[in-house]
C-alpha cells in the first residue's frame, strides 16, 4: 500500500514537472540596441550686458541679458535582451501531434538522404524537421512559432561611449528684468532677442522724478534661484536735462502753434537728445498728415528755423 502511494506521488510529480517544463517552449533570445544621451547640468548663470559707457549720458540704452548653461553630455549604447517563448495552448495538440509524427519521419528520411548526398541536404530538413516533430509529439509543449511568440525582458546593459562638455548661450527672451530706480522698482520685459530697451523719458520712469536718481540697479532671477545684477549710473548732466526734455516731449502738442513745435524739436537737439528730437519731429509730421497746408508750414519752418529737413507723411 505504501509503495503504491509513493509510486502515485512520484508519477504525479513527474507529470507536473513535465507539464511545467513543456509549457515554456523557449525561442532564441532577441536583442535590441539603441543609443541614449544623458545631459547633466553643471553650471547655470545669467549675464546682464549694460554696454558702454557705464555712466548714462543719454536717456535710452539697450541692455542685453543672456542665459548661459554648461552641460556634461554622455552617450550610452544600451542593449536589451529578451527571453522569447511560445505560450502553451492545449487545443493546438490536435494538429501538432500528427504533424509532428510526419515531421519526424520526414526528418529521418532527410538524414538518410543526406548520407547518400554527402551532406548536401539543408539543415532545415535534417535537423529542424526532427526538432519540430518531437516538439509536436510532446502533448505538454507546442511547437515553436514566431508568429505568436511572447517575450520577457531578461537583462539591460549600458555601455558608456563618449563624454563631453556642451555650452549654450541663449537670450533671456521675453522675461522680466527688475529695474530699481531710487526707492521704486519696475518690472520690465525683454524682447524675443533678450534686449531690454531702457528709456528714462518713457514707461514707468516718466511717472517718477528720475532727475533725482543717480543710479539704476538691474537684476534678473530664474526659477531655480540663479540671478545676476548690474549697475548703471546716471550722469549729473543727463539728470539736469531729463525734466526739461520730458516737458518738451509730453506736454500737449495740439495747444501749441508751429513755432512752438519747431522750438521743441530744436531744443531737444540742442540738449544732445537727437534721437528724441527725431521721434518728436516724426510725431508732428504724423499729427499733421490730414492737414497738408499745416504740415507744409511746419516743414518749412523746421527747415528755416532749425535747419532740419523732414519727410512729409504718406497719405492714406
């Protein structure tokens, strides 16, 4: 009785082992290769280029802001290996067992013919037919099939190929710059090229007594805490001109006559503010575009009294 029980348990264990071993029909391992690049930020800095000279003698200045980064770039070659197998489906044995028997007989015949033909029969007939045949005859294992194979990731290997440093310098495009003038701070934005156009006669400075401010503190800061600062001094000569220049530019134009317009343009030029004089000149030409007679009077007076020649505005 005991021997019968032991024999039964042993047989069951052997059948289970055969079933488990047979279900996993291993296929040749498959490999994938790819290149991977890893970028590591080593340094991040901001730079404010205020230009020369450091002391403002004119109310306008173009300030450039650059963002600079240094990266360590490492190239890797990655190899992934996959274990492949054909999943077991019992109903396939209905046709694999008879096909397996045929394949075994055909394989044996091919091997006999190979002896006669001095080894010229292809391996796909002498060896593969027999392998397929025995796999088909095994009721606990399906024959190899690439079409329905499955795979599991077996290993990943990374091999370092190259390492180098890369540098980038990009404009601080359309980002804020804090400008502190005296006790007031203003947030101004750069353009798409990272240029900040400062104009002490315009923008937020026009509402401030900028003539009393001797320096401008510029600062930028990124989200990660990286920041940069720069200082621009405002000359005493420029400060003495700003208040008068502001009145010449922004006081009501329509309440003045042509002679006052010409005086404003001429006086700005005398103050050394040629760019502001040209801008006011063009504004007055534009203002009179719908009154050709008044525009012509202004242009002639401008030429006669200020020695300046402006082009009339184009019509609609």
